[in-house]
């Protein structure tokens, strides 16, 4: 049992559950049709947490950590670009 707890995938899975819970807690009661400055902050945090979750999944469960460096650089750039675009849209709409 100790071996299961010490595996990187098990630790990543536990962290993913925690981050998902935090994202859920942030978004409950903050939804709506219009975005104001306070909601933009909340959605910025949610997008950042989603980016962190996607990065953990790609690096740990899809084994990109040990993959070719160019593939990892392309993924990191793509993920950061999408997160930045979503955050910019949230702030521009507010």
C-alpha cells in the first residue's frame, strides 16, 4: 500500500482532486449571464487552475515529462496561450 501512495501518479491524482474541489468551490454561486470585475477574478483563478490540471495530466499521465523536448515546449506554449486568451476574454467582457 505504501508503494501506491508514493507513486507520482497517485500524488498527482490526489492533487487533481483537490484542485477540482477548489475550482468547484470558487464557481458555485458566482455564475451569471454578465461578468463583472469580481467574477472576472474568479474566472481567472478557475482558468489558471484548469491550466495547472491540464499540465499535470499531460506531464504525468500522458508521460510528456519524458517525451521529446520540442513536443513539451509546443504543449506548454499552446496551454499558456489558450489560458492567456481565455483570461483576456474574461477581462475584456467585464
